[in-house]
């Protein structure tokens, strides 16, 4: 009886695909498979139903996303480091610190300074909403050890882990929110001594709905949205060429009223950070990368900001030695 029931269910699910094959004889074998997949009308609803049912069981429905407390979502790959199962070794911490020290010295010889900015994983920054089975590791983290080593080597860095509060991360996204980005910008402003840069004391925030990147990993479409406070930041900078997306590989920005020349090497955490910088610096050269490369800077570069997510710290070890 179970076999018959299972067979009937499979037949029902294949009806839309069969109809497409019959009604579209013009499709070749190569694009027919894709067209069949895209036109199975039950698929989005089935995925959404699976996600909602999984949530009732305390899981997200995607192996890439972990369901935490209070409707928080976490990137699964970041949990091992948070609980102390998998983290940077002492040797890796030393290698990263040595690379950053070498880069800082190379840039200093050119009259430029390096500021290192590690964006903490949400599992590191907001551990209180991790699932009950994921208990945060006690004692200093690998990021703490790295920053302690950088302090000893006199390499400038922003301690975003100490700076940010739990409410400065999205519930359904891996990144800090607009208030978190503003907090980091103000720390950079202070470290650069750029008193003429705006402190955005009168910046307005308005509530809007958005879908976090972790939600999108669970729901291919029409997933639930999160109410967030979005900064209403007026854009003062212009770009060379069309700015297609905050994730463009290279963005060359300038501001007539700005001061200072900045290079920002970054990942997606800087999507809502770089507009604050570009609004205030005379020039901002923005590169989506995890390493310094010749050609990123210029003769007038005052500072290089190297921003990288905590989960990607090992990528720094793969960087070629500066100046090579």
C-alpha cells in the first residue's frame, strides 16, 4: 500500500513537467531539462513548506543555515569557530599577523598607513542567540589572539568585536546592519584623525522590510522579510563608470568636498560601509579582494583599509608577500 501511495505522489508531481514536454516539442534536450525544472509549479511552494516544517523541528531546512533563538539565523560554517571546535591555530595567527606587519611596513615606506578591520562572524558577535546545543567557547577567541598580536606589532586595527552590540547585526543576514556600519565608520574616522569627515549625528533611519541573505538560502523566493532600520544616507560621491552593485569588483569614487585618499580592500561586509567613506574622502578606490595587489594604491594614497570577514581570515595567509 505504501508503494502505491508513493507512486501516486510521484505521478502527481510529474504532471506539470509532462505537460511541458508535450506542449513544447521545440525545446532541445539541453534546455528542456532546465525549462521543466523552472516550470514545475509546485516546487517553490514545496520548498517553502519544507522550510516552515523544518522550523517547527528546530532546524532551518538548509544545511548552510542554522536556526538560533529569537528567530536569529546563523551561517552554519561559522559555528565551529564560535564553539571552539575549529579555529585558527597559533601558527596561523602568527602567519596572518606577520603578513599584516609586513604589509604595514611596506605601505609606511610609501607614506601610507594600513588599518586592518576584521568583521566578526555573527556567531562571534551575537552568541547569546545561538541554538542551545552550540555553547560559545570560553576564553579568548582566535580573533582576540590575532588582535593581541597585532597590538604587540604596532599594526593599526579596528576592534569591531568590542565595538559592535548584538542589535547591530541583522537577524536573518550574515552582516552587520546600517547602524553597525555607521559605528565602524566612526571608529575609522577617529583612527584616521579625519575630524572634517561627517559624524552623521543627524542621520535619519527609517523602518523597511528586507530579505536577509540567510533567508534566501532557505527560501528560493518569497521568503519572510525582516523589519530593519535603514539609513537614509544622501550620496555625495560620484563614481567613474556606472555603479552596478555594491558588490562590484572595483569602484572608483570621488567627492569634491572630501579630504584624504583611501584604498578599501573589502568583502560584502563593506557594502553598507563604503558609502560613508566615499562620501567624505576626496578619492576612494574600492576593491573586492582579500589581498593587497600592486595597482590598488597610488602616489597620493593616505591609508589602506583592509576589511575581511572573520570566517575568511585564512585567505590572508594565501596572499603574496607585499612588494613581490
